[in-house]
């Protein structure tokens, strides 16, 4: 649980609403990091660009990337 409240969809701008929609489509709900980083537009855009480029990277197999992501999340106690 975050220490600060995220930006609700009804108060979010167009770009943030679009990102929320993609998050719901991919994960089933709006992920907490998206809610929190929506407070600062530049950080939100940079985070989105990073996630987009990470998804597009083809040097490492997608299954291996998913496994590494799962292991890193388990090590730090993240539910995602």
C-alpha cells in the first residue's frame, strides 16, 4: 500500500486515462505505480516510455524477461 493516494480516473488527464485503460487491459486493474506516478506528468511519461521500450526489447526471450521480473518482484516483496 502506498503512502500517498493515487490520481483517480475521473481527475486524470487524457494521457493518464489512456495509460489506465492499457493497465486494466493488460493486468486487469490499474497498477499502483501508475496511480502514484500520475501525480507528476514527466515522471509518468518517462515511466511509460521505459515500460514501452522494455516490452519492445527483443535481445532476451520474452519468457526469460517475465521470469526475471517475477524473481525480482519476489525478492523485494512486490505483488506484481
